[in-house]
C-alpha cells in the first residue's frame, strides 16, 4: 500500500490487515509524509514488525504507484511470498457471502489462497462508506486485482487492471472512499495536484473531461457541500456493521467517528481555508 499523510485511516488499515495477515506481511510505501502523527505511526508500525519503504517520496511515484509496487514483487516472491494484494489506505479486505460482507479471517485467507495458481484475480465488489453514519455502506461494482503477478509487467495506478486474464474471486472491500466534506476536499485536491493538474474551476472541468488518470477526482472536487451530503441520503446504503464492530472492539473507535461538533453542516470550507491543506492521498 502507498500512502501519504493518512492521519485518519492509517492506524485502522494497519491494525486490521495485521490481524488478518500478520504484521511482517504488510508493506507500506510512504510517499513523503510530513504529518508528525503519521511519521510517528509509521515508526510504531515498523517497531511492530511492519515494513516501511520510504524511498518513493515524490508525486510522480504516486502517479506510478502500480509500477512501483510491481517492481518489488519479484524480490518479495524470491523471499517466499506467493500472493500479492496491492491496496489503498481506504480499502479493507472482506469476503462476499450470501449474507453480505464478512470479515472472517479464515474465509478471507482461504479465498486468497485459491488464487495461488492465477496471475491475477478480480475483486468485483466494494462497500462504499457513508462518512456520517459509520455502519452504513453501499454495495457497488468495483474492479481491483490481486494474485501471483507472475509474468505481469504492468499494473495500473489504481490497481484496477493488468495485461492478463483475471480469475473471479469472492474477495471484496469495505471502501472508506468518502470522508467528512472538509477532509474529502483536501484529499481530493492533493490527488489532483499530484497529477500536475490545477484547481481552478476551468482547469477542473477540463481535467474531468480529459479521461486522463485521476480525472474522476476533478469531478468530485466540483461537488458542493450540499450535493455531497445529500448523496448519502440514498436507499442503497444498508447497515453492515461487521468491520466497524471490529474497530470498536479492538481500537475503541471507528474512522470518521461523529461527534457533537462534527456534523455535515460544520464541514463547509470558508474562503480562508485551502482545499489542499494536509496535502495527503492514498
């Protein structure tokens, strides 16, 4: 996983996936974090046995993160690894069942192991979060890949595609793509800047229509606070509490925990606040 300044999600991501797969099997590529709390968290992860790679600290490394991660896979395969799961910091492994998404570790590991003879397997579902209601998620089509990656020489920036056939899989993600509005704007603006694009309305409109890598972020940044908050008033959101229950039981909190001082009406940016404050992405 590659991240930068993920002050909200990093501790949740590491704790959960270390629980599933073991601390020493986690590799985090830090893309030049500057936030003191994130730098401290990375040091703590390293002390717990996680692997932190710090040499890819430039924006162009983020734009090429698929190839960056792919470049390390042969080395890790020689060290004994068989299956590789490129992820983002807002994605949390689960498995689809007839009753919805499950976080049963044995079932997840068994499904991953079934890919041991495939170059790539396709993740086809994610459960998108409602940042204002922690247990509410929307089941949505998705495309990500994992697998042995043997003989694969290209992996797209978002880990959506490889140049190889993809086997089907029941693996899915809880996807914390959406954040309270202020944080969502900051993260989205940082991604756009990392691609060398501008933030004026004209530049955003042009980028949104360009179909270049990351173009969807421009459309998201053009959404008003009212439009953003109203988008979660959607009957497709249902209560799937398995992951948030795990967070509460093991970490004592959940991502984007609502408080009395953090409501949708408080999330508007005023004219003095930059949409790029924080300058972080995952």
